[in-house]
């Protein structure tokens, strides 16, 4: 099973719930556990919020998703100025912003950044999928692999 989709969105917060809906519905329909879905939605929301906030001067950003039998990989791409450095610790408690990257790191297996100052940032999020016991998609994939042996 391989599913891929791409969304091009206006650099506006109104698109974030749409990304959450499309990704969440895809993962749930395949039988991914709700905890795993929630982790991916949280990380994706944080990455999209950063693209909306820091992705200027472009008016759009893009989300690409690839889901296979074992993992979900997401790429959130903007055309902003790019980060100069990745924060290594949480900001002070009274600070209102700056926790997004740390939140993403805490809920996915892998996170990486392709930063080109002046040309944009691509955030890559990857998480191994946990399946509900009765997930048809996972059982079909497993049966297909056994049949090919």
C-alpha cells in the first residue's frame, strides 16, 4: 500500500484544519491508531503554523504526504527566509512562541530541516505507524508480502 497526496495552501491559518482533516481521515481510514494519528496531526499543525507565520513573502505553502505499510512521511515546504538555527531547548515559560520545533521532535520519530536562507524551508516529519488490530489495510499489506515470499 502506497498513498501519496499533496496540498498547496494559502499562507493563512484557515488551511491548517484542512490539512488536519485530509491527513487524519486518510490515516484513520487505513486503521492507524488514534494515538499515532494525534501525534502526526500535532506535528503537522506545528509545521504548518510555522510555514504560515514565517513563510513570507510567498503567499502559499505546500504539504506532501506519503503513507506506506510502515510509516508516514510528511514534507511541509514554504518559500520564506528560512531559519538561521534550530532551537536546542524550550524557551522560557512566559514566552508565547518558539515551542513548535520541540513539540514536533517529541511526537515523531524523525524530523529534519532543509533550510535555504532566502529561498525557504522544508520540514520533513517521519513516524512509524501503529495499527489498530483490525486494520484492514495493514492486514492486506502483510498478506500481500507473505504471498510474495
